[in-house]
C-alpha cells in the first residue's frame, strides 16, 4: 500500500471515529439531561428546569454535525459493507438520542407547571423510573462502543421493566385523582412526565436494535417485549419541537 493510500485509509478511519465520538457526546448529554430533569422535578427547581430546556439545542446541533459528516463520508468515500452500516447506524442512533433530549426537555417543561401546584405523594415514584431509564441509556451506549450484542440484547429486554413501572405509576396516579379531585391537575402532568420517561426508554431500545444491526448485520427477528398497559389509556406524547410540542 502506497503512502497516499495509507493516508486515505487513516483519514477514513478518523472520520468514522469522529462519528462515534459525536454519538457518545450526544448520549452523555442526553443522559445528563434526563437525570437533571428528574432532579429538577424532585427538588421543585424551576431554574434548573429552565436550563434544561435552553440546553436542548446543543443535542440538536450535534445531530446536525453527524448528518453533515455522514453525508460527507458517503459522498467522498463511497463506503461498503461494515463501514456503510456504521454510518447508517450513526444516523439512526443520533435521531434516537435527539428524541431522548427532546423528551427530557418536555419533562423540564412539565416541571415548570408542576412547581406551581401542591406536591403529591406519587412524586416519589418518578426518580425510580428515571434511574432505571438512565441506567438503560448508559448500558446501550456502552454496547455501542464495545459492539457488544449481548449487552444490547440486555437493554432490549429491560424495556419491559420500564413499561411495567410506567403502568404501575399510571395506576397510582389514577388512584390519587380518585381519592382527591384537587390532585387531578398535578397528577395529569405527572402522567405525561412518566410517559415521556417511558418513551425515552423506547428510544434507548431502538438504539439497542441498531447496535445489533451494526454488529451482526441483520435486524432482530423477534417482536419487542412490551409490558405497558397505561399506553392503552394515553395517546403517545410527541417530543418537543416546532410542531410536536406538548
């Protein structure tokens, strides 16, 4: 291999590594946004919630960076096989991470409203759900870095845990509203908070499926396990955005 060819190969590898680095930065920011949003809810911290909403654009900007770099690589390198899968996977994962950031911002928006209302006992259940989803995000990012199919499958199966916890919390909130009509407004907002966190779990599961595709070159043949009955009663909550804001 000539010096020019070696330089070209190294440059291509550097660009693929750059894609992975941006994915990890996005993932770290999205994970931090979720953690901060749950903490803002528990602490009734409106200033922190506002900071989360304002910071959402940083994740959006990184997604645009990935799109621009992916288009450049596709145009100049014409990648094949594993390299092409890596680029397609980066695009898919960045879209899921951007949605995770949007849903975390939506939680923060609900915090601003909930903080104006009397606290309700169900608030104690939110941190448990938030920690579970945060763990899942971390695990799926590790699976991406390590190209670990088994770890990705572990995340894929844990989505059922999130769904079951969401259903349990939904029932708890309904009970509180039935016991005291004064809880209805706060509990309704908490339902949407829980739904946003559950949707973050779904997007983490999407990433696990993409890691499986990236690593073995085929999609998962099984249907995703679901344990969420609350979804039968609540319409899907769209992430924040120009026309999808909740």
